[in-house]
């Protein structure tokens, strides 16, 4: 009576075998058939997903429109609340900002626009400001307090020159 089932022990030197291997030729064929079916199903699923991805990618690429500047025409207006120009390291080197109305040392200041040109260390070297109560310019050497200040406002105009040792000269009309 040979059913095709054989038993084998992995460790032949021991009378107690820790693991027995059962070999049945009919079961082996059945296992390989199901694994082949499983592999075939996985291949079909992978193929279907690949085709779906290909169709979606083709559709999305077809929807893309190249972005380019219009030949001979420029945008009529660039709008924003501030503008910053940065260098290759990402440091702000120039900025145009709108400063809200404020009070400094008890003196009220109206809303104004300020242009700052900044050195590599982050210190402003040139400041130009314009507001309802007056305009001004400040040209500073190395971000310190010495430089030239030009002020025009309702109460009068003047130029203030400050040198490196702190001496000032004010010129008024």
C-alpha cells in the first residue's frame, strides 16, 4: 500500500527527530499549481496598475501648458505689500516695505514707504523713505551712525552730515 507519502527525518543521528519532512508528490504538485496561479494573478494586477498609471501620466502631461513670458509684452502691474531681493545665500539685500502709522517717543508718524539697501552683514547702508509728513534719505557707512541724512518735511528741509568721530554739521536753507 503505497500512497505516495514518505517521511524523512532531518537529523538521522538522533533517535528523536526534531523535525520530520513529509513528502507527498500529489500535495507538492497542488502547492506549485496554486503558487503559479497566485503569481499569474499578481502579474496581471501589476500589469493593470502599470497601464492605469501610464494612462493617467499621459493625461496629466497632455494637460500641462508651458509657462513663458509673452514676446514683446510685459505685465502692466506688479502688486504686493513688500518686495525683498535676496542674494545667493538667501539673505535680504534690498527691501521695499510699507510701514504702518506709528508713534515713536510720543511723536506720531504717518504710514510711509521705505526702501532699504542692505550689506552682506544685514546692516542697512541706504534708506529712502516717503510719507505724508515728509521724505528722507539716509546714506550710512558700514551700518554705523556716520553718514549723510537728507530730510524734507512740512517744518523744513535739512542735510545732516556726521563723521566717524560723531561730529555733526547741519545745513539748512
